[in-house]
């Protein structure tokens, strides 16, 4: 899987190493207790419906960028600080990335999760 940013006819890969938090425990743990993440990494949270989604940084010792998406459209982008950051937005999908990765991503743009072709 890859996380891809589409803007103005240009395509940029934001992450080539992607994990999906697809269980209750994986969603609850998120990035907590990890010492760091690779530069090309993303953690994707998939949900069945669009609603307010909160993100906290308790036990996450590094800053991250967070994207809140609905139908691949960016609803919010925020950089959260290690340990104390809090963020919220409407979303059916959340993507957590290394800080600075989403610096060029804006609200209303498209970010999608693409499966690798075999």
C-alpha cells in the first residue's frame, strides 16, 4: 500500500510503508510506545462512517502530521506535538504520518490509500 497525494494533476507518494489499524486494540494503541517511525511511514485508521475523530499524543514521543479524510478528500490537516498534542476533525479515515510529510497537503485536496499492483 501507498499513501498518495493528488493535487493539480500532480501525484506525490507521501508514504510507501503503510500499516492499517484494523482492530480495536490497534486503533487504541496507534503510535503509542514506539520510539520513532520511518520517514516513508503511515498509519491508517479506517472507519465505517464519517464523524468527529479525536487524536491524542499521550505516550507518543515524537511529533506527527495527521490527515482527516472523507471520501479521499482532506477535511483537516494538523501537526501534533509529542506527548501533549490533541486534534479533532470530521473523518471516515485518519492518516498519521511523520511530521513535515503533510506540509504541502491542503484542505479540499485528495489523499488516497492505493493498493500495490502485483
